[in-house]
């Protein structure tokens, strides 16, 4: 996905669901899925920005995402 979209940052793949459960974004509702979540992690390992949706349809707009990330630099 990173290569396809030419992203300048890595993405986490979590096929076993270990991270989504540790970060409390897993829900047993709706058949057991992750809430739509975005975490921007700084180079020092701290969280620069986080968004956790209430349900599968609750997602930030592209503008909200980019403004939050660029505003936090």
C-alpha cells in the first residue's frame, strides 16, 4: 500500500489483531472488528495525533487528518 500510494511514511499491518487489541480499538460489537483508527506516531515514539471512531462509519475527513498532522509538526 505504501508503494502503491507513494506514501512518505510506513503503515502498520496487523493481521493477527494484536496491536488493535492492545491499543483498545477492538470492539466485540458488530462481529468483532476494529474501530476506524489513525495514530500518527512521532519519530521519538510518542503519539502526535490520534483518532478513534465510534463505529465503522465514523472516520475523519481527509482535511481533518492532514490539518491535524501538519498542524502538529
